[in-house]
C-alpha cells in the first residue's frame, strides 16, 4: 500500500463508506462525499457526485434499518423464470411457474 498512494487513498475511502453502511451512520454521508470529491480519484468523485444527486435517498438508505433484500431476491427469481421461458411461454404459464416454484 505504501508504494501506491492513490490505492491507499481509495482503500481509506472505501473502508469509511463500508463503516457507514455497517453501522448505519448516514449522517456522515455529506462529509464522506466532500472528502471523496476532494480526492484525486476520478471514479470515486463520480460515485460521490451520483450520491449527491439523490442525497435524501442515499442518506435514508445509510440511516434506516430497513432492507429490500428479500424483495430483490424475489424479483431476481421471477426474472430468471421469465428468461427461461422467453419466446415460448405466455403470461398464464409464467404466472403458474411463479406461484408453484419455491
């Protein structure tokens, strides 16, 4: 890490963001964004800029204990079943497969 200061800087920013996610410290997000935008890392500045575009939603996701993980899992399963029958199945068959597949 000492040979590449940019990599060390990136690691530090990623670690602090992961801590915010893990401990639900969304109130620190604006400080993190300012630090990331001030870094010399183009991709990190882009990520921080995109977070700034919808700061309220990003802060809520890092503050509130709610998760949409289970719903996303079901959506992923439904999309998988739909892709399996692409071009061959109508809506009735897709509905039946969704309801009967665990």
